[in-house]
C-alpha cells in the first residue's frame, strides 16, 4: 500500500558529532549530505524532530531512539545483496549479538584515552567502567556493552 506523495525531511546531528562523521564515511562514502538536510544540535534533538515530523527521517545512536515508542528504528543492509538487520531484538531492546558479529552494519566503539598507563583514581575509574557495574550502566542507558570475554 502506497502512502501519500510527500517530500521527506532529513535530520542529522551537527558535523562535530562522532555519529555524523561515522555515518558520512560509511553511508554516502565520504560525500556531503544532501543540502536540505536539517542539522540539529545533537542526537536527542534529531530524535525529537523526527518524532514531531511525520515525514522526517534521521540517524543517531540507538539509545536516543529506542525509548521513543512513536519512532520506528529501521533495519539496514550492509550490502545491496545482504539481509536487512535491525539493531533491536524481538523484545525491542538493543540487540548486542548483531553488533558483536558485525551483521548490523553501523556501529562504533566509544574510546577513553589516558596519557600513559593510568594509576590510582584514574585506574580505579577505568576498571570500574570496564567492570560489571560500569558495563551494567552502559546497558541500562541502552548502549551496547563490551563483549564478555
């Protein structure tokens, strides 16, 4: 069933966003976004704009969109011949396995940097983030935790 003939409004986070850079490198293969793409001050603003606009489409981290029940998170293909894969499981929660096995084509790690090997409080903080308590918080905010070893 076809819908009404209407233009699509594209929404994107600002160019300073890491998500903006990853998507630009991967999807249009380094080309610029369409000139009519609406730039928003962050991924949460993209999600809010798309939620208000029945003709809107946008991108960002799944955690910003998953809690908005009125938005549909689309499955994507890595290649033209591939299967479309959703970042969400049947329960509507982020699906860690499709990120870990690489079948979902758009994901990235978030990195922490330190000058040299961290010691004392910095080491304790790093260890806490990488440990069960920190990774539980990562999952709670609907990001994908590091794979368990």
